[in-house]
C-alpha cells in the first residue's frame, strides 16, 4: 500500500488476508488515514519500494517491517537510524516481536495504535454534548486532606503493583470511584477514525446491567490531553446531556510514550451522588500515577515478549543440535551436502537422509506449520516414523500413506505438514519418490535443471487420495536438490520473491552437490540484499557415489534430520 498524503492506495489482497489483518490508527504526527495491514509482509520507510511510504526526514529508507507468521503478527526494526518503538520501548534491530491489539508503534514523527479486527473489547458510541463551554480544566491538588493523601498512596501502590493492564485498569477504577464520589467509571480507548470507544474496563457502583453511552465532549477533551470536568449539565443547554440524565462527569487522559493511550471516564446520573471538587483533583493525580504505571508495565511486557521468543528459539536450537547431521557425508553410496541458515522466526523445516539398505538411501525435506517447540516435536515424530517405516518398506508412497494416516489423527487442529520423500538406489541408478505438498525438488545436471512435479496434499489433511510413487533414472553427474520454502518466499528490497525460477537459474551454474548448496545461498543473499532473512533457509543436494576418493560407504541403520 502506497500512502500519498491523505489518501491510501490499497494493494490487492486475498479474502483471508483481509479477514485476518488489522489497522494502524494515527495517534500523533502528520495527518494520515488509517493504514490497513493485510499483506503477509508490509515494509515501512521512505524508499519508493516500501509498501507504506513515510516521507519524513526522521524515517529511514527502509525502516521497519510488519509480517504475518503462522497466524500471528510481528514487527521488526530494519536497523533504522532513529529506531522503531513499541509501547515506548525501542525495538532491538533485526529481532521480531509480536504485535497485539492496542499496541502503540512509534516511527517518528508518527505514533500509531494497532487496532485488530478481532478485538476482545466492547465498542461503545459517544454522545455529542454540543456545547464545550461546560468543560473546565481542573487545577492543583493543594488543600487535600490527609485521609485523601493516604488513599492516594494506597491507590498508587495498588496501581503500580498490577501485573497486567487489566489489573491496572481495575485498580484505577476502584480508586477513582472511591475517591471521587462518582458512581460509574470506565477506561476507554478512542478510535480517531470513528466516533466509537473501546471499553477496556468498566465499574458500576450501582451495578446497572444496561451499557451506557459516553459524553463525546469529555472524551475529546481528554484525548486533547486535558483533565476535564462537566461542571453544570443543566446550565450547558445540551439536550443530549439532559436526555442521558448526567448529573456530573469527569475524564482524564492516560499518557504513554508522549501520546494519549486512553482515558478514564467517570459520571453520575439522575439523583445519584455526584463527584466533589476534591475528588476531581484526586482523579487528576490518579491519571498521572496510572500513566507512569502503564508505561512501566508496557515496557516490561515488551521485554517479556522478547524473552518468550528467545526461550522458544533456544529450546528449538537445542533440539536442532541433537538432530543435525554433518553438513556433508555419504550414506549407502549416496553423497550429500546440506546447510541451514536460521531466519528471524523459528521454523518448522525438516530435512534428512536415512539408510534403507546397503544400496539405497532415503532423502526427505518438509515443513510443519507453526513454530517453536510445538513444530519441533512434530518434526521429531515424523523423523522417528520415517526411520521405523523405511526399515520395513522402501516404497515412498506406502510409507507416505501410512504416515498420513498416523499424523491425521495426532496433529492438532489447523496444523499440517508438507513432506517430500525419495529413495535413491545406487545399484539401479534410480530415484523413486512421492510428494505430500512440498514440491521443491529438482534434478540438476550439466544438461539443465528440471523441477519434479508436485503430487498429493499435505500430511494431516487426509483426503483419502493415496500417494503414488514415481520413478526416474539418476545418471552419473546428476544431483537431486531439495530446498525449503524459505528460499522461494524470500523477498528482495522491491518485494519480489526468489521463487522457483531463482532456484532453476542458480542450479544451472553448479556442478556438484556442494556447489549446489553453496551457490543457492550465495544467490539468495544477493537477491535479499539488506532485507532481513525471514524464515529458515535449508538446502540439500544428493548424488550417487562418493565425490571424494577414499570416502567410506556407511552401512547400518542410520537416520539424521535437520529441523
């Protein structure tokens, strides 16, 4: 999406992307319409090739990226000059961090709020008060009684001790109702593009069941950064205030990272006891206390997100180290070379080589949906099943059909796996193979490169259609090359993916399994340029016979996997 000042030009998106996207609302900075995030990868910066162009001196040419991975949204800073901030915390360059509803993103001079379509909060309309002369900015806290000071200190301790935003809002509302005399209180978050507010928390001293509307003037006043007080509703001449029966009201802004994060709103209606002047002063102090506590809490939450991702990565890499085979070797007369370059996200890639018998070796590559240890456990199960089943049968389709039945009853809902499986026969110089939706297998030689046709559906879908084995000859000098989808999906600075055509072009210049792997990584690095590597990149190449004099042929049950 290219943003010309004041008007968005939307890129073409799928129905699924629209359904699962979100908006960035502008809270501060030069005027912009809401930014719709629907593409799997959206780049921000002032370069012409960026999806969202932000033409300000403080914005780097390629500043940040927001992308969707396995159903979650992440933001990553591109080592920008002035940094990208999440909830007031500067992001670590090149390290992705999850985005959640309500997060504030600062790319100076703009501050945005992430507004997800599946927000867990109730929306409420505001009512137009029509007359802003009724609003009075509160002043000072002088003359407060000692009992009120003790209440403030207790409230400050409770608010600062909150472990979550929900708990903080609850403590704020309890203190505000107790100290102000108002009967209702709510923490609201305003949508700048609409006359609606999100109700983040609500407290009703009278326990009324029906929801109530909020004064638009009070909301707008707090959004402008002032503590405002509805002093005399009857004298205001506002029909909406009279019709709502409001006898007194107050709102105060909650400031995070220099902009209004939200506000808390209090009112009384009809003959209910209304707030006092001293109570209104106390609410101003409570707003400042809550703003500081929110800033600290949100900073801790950002650090916790980083820690969670780091722990997942460490656990996954620990399992990976246990499963990774050498980067080159010979199994049952089949020479191989492979390499993994980790991406910014813990991937579900798996690749391996197993000995079937003295003259046959099985090679496989695949991908498990999801990330972290959950995907790692699925990869381990697939590896174990393959090793056991290949000891009984050397027919790839028979093994794949059994694996599909096994996995379809064990994979969690919404999780699937792609897998390519082939058996290289040194004695007959053939490759027998089957494919469960992976499709990224190539035969390379000095005569050219061809991609093996993708067959069957992903494992776990279990449509009832059996997998089939295809057999092709493997001549001396030909190599079987397997790659992960991280290669074809890696974008360059202009957003163009490497695709299968990039694989075909690269393999034309290679001559051995080692050269295949090396040249693929050199080509993807040139293509990516300074764009961050998104997913794990895995490549493996296999050829019949040892490529080095004196290499032994490994005999015995053996299976290795890289994931």
